[in-house]
C-alpha cells in the first residue's frame, strides 16, 4: 500500500530553497515550483527565479515521517486546515509542473468563490469587507449601502483580496 502523499511545508519567509535542500538531504522527494520574473535594473534586464507559492514547499512522504523532519531549520510547520494536514494530489502536482513547463506567465492567485465574504487587503479601500461576485470571469467586490437598499461594486484584482 502506497501511503506517500504530497504534504505542504510552510517555511519562514525566503527560506523555501533552504528547506527544500534540507528535505532532499534527508532523502525526501521535494518539489519547489519556481517562476521566472524579468527584473529591470538601470543597465540591464535579468530573469530571476522566485518560488511560485511564497513560503510553500511540497514534500512527498508518509504521515508518520513528518514528525521526523519537523525540526528542519527554516520550516515553520506543515500546513493544515483544522486538525487535518493539507495534502496535494499527484495529478495537481503534475498540473503545476506542466503549467510551469508550458507557459511563461504563471502566477499563484488566492482561491475565492462567488458569494464568499472577503475583505480588501491593500489599496485605498484596505480593510473594507464585502461579498465577492464574478462577472464575465472578473472579480467584483460588492458592498451594501443599507440606507439605500442598494449596493456598489468595483472590479478588483485577486491579489488585493483576503478571506474574512
């Protein structure tokens, strides 16, 4: 029986490569998806690699082995939702690999669903809470004006949003 699963290691900020290397040194299968970004300096443009998912490293192991590697320097914890450790399916890891291999501008975006209560995390409306709506594939932030029994909505990029 194959108990190997892809667990999500949550690292300290900018420690993804170090943690990935230390997992590999302990004999674990690791995946750290990287994206290439063009950075412009005054005299040149250079392509720099950054982790696709900030502070996340995927490690394929058994649940029992996690406690043996939990003390790795740079590792904050293993991601969990409630009392259950977060796992990523093999086909999702393969999808990430394929997207990075076949496309240039791959970005990680937060997952929001229409009707979800959200708040604006940055920009001039930072801190404002409302409801997410989808219109023609675009995110719209909806805020109720109770006194008028109407609402206002604005188009807003996902990176400006956070869950409530």
